[in-house]
């Protein structure tokens, strides 16, 4: 990593990626964006890692863009801004496409790009004290690079409200609109996410990765002949894979699968 603003720990086949700049509420800049992308790519390639947990140090999940970085961006021309924004877009897409199950463990404020990180994860578990906002419009900006992932999570109607108002909303509203999956008392957050990661770690790594591909392909498509063909080919390939065969044999033999 090029900075010490990101922590990366592996324990029991679970990777913990921790935004670690608590004095700045885990805001990120171009260097941290590169570190996140590089680390997620490393996690994706590592067969020993079964689950990725993304969290923040201190009192916040993430305040989004770092103020000093924003100040530099304000002096860029359009071409420089495009290059900078594309780096952020690539990092978000890398997290979104990570083949491992990804969990956002959310406490405290999550603002702007910080909410984008949450939306890119497969699951989001929030403390009941967590808060969220898309503050861009108050700054004369738009949540463009995070938009595809957030809108897929909360829908266009909710996006119209919260993108335009830039209002802060609580964890229960985030649950209602689909941004998070579970709201848990803050004191129970660590244990809940730990238990969830253990549950995921027991499943077939290949099956979970293929589930993600299946969802990405089907989401938003009409159920037509091409979808029927894809799904039949998909399960045929998964059934005939080594983990598919091992899972069925283990079930029939009443033993734990070896994967």
C-alpha cells in the first residue's frame, strides 16, 4: 500500500479492509482510492480468503472525499477531472465485481462516496446509530460515480429524493429504502458481522461467486429465451464443477464438504 490510511487484516479466511484515517472521518483521496482498488484485487485473487468485510476506524464509516483532495480537484480542468473521476469509478467497480462475498459494516456517518462503498458491497449491516447522506448537491456537485450502485440499491424514486435534498437520514430509513440489509444495536454490530462472515465461510466459494454472476446477469432483464438459456447453461456448468460435485457428495454422505 502507498499509505497507512488503510488497514488490511486476514483472520480465519476473512479479510478485514478498514478505512483508517479517523481524524478525517475516514475520508479518502486519490492515494486511498488506489490502495482500495489494489487491495480488493489482491483479495479477489487469494483463494484462501472467503469473505471481505469493509469498515471504518473511529467514530465514522467514511465522510467520502477528503477536503484537501476536493480542493485540488477544484483547480483541475475537465480532462484532469475526468481522469481523477475514472480512477474512483474503477475502484468502485472493482469492489462491486469482487468474486468474494463482501459485507459493509457501517457505524457512524457515511457520506457521499462513503455511501457508494456501501452500495458496492453485497450486504450492508448498519449500527442503529449510523447516518447517511448524499451531500454532493450542497457542494454544487453530483453523486455521479457512485450513482449506478446506489440507484440499483435504493431505486430511482428514492435517489431523486435523497440526491436532490442532500438530507441526512438514519439507519432505519436506509433499511426501508434498501441501502442496508440489517440494522443492529451498535454494541452488537461486531458480533453480528462476525457470525455472518462465519456463515458465509462455510459455503462453496465457487457457488457464491457464481451466484453473484447470476444475479448480475439476470437483474433488470426480461425473462425471455436468452435468460432461460443462460440459467440452464449456468447451473449445468456449476453442477459439473469440482465444488458442485463435492457439495452433492458431501450432502449425500452426511459429511462436511472439502472446499
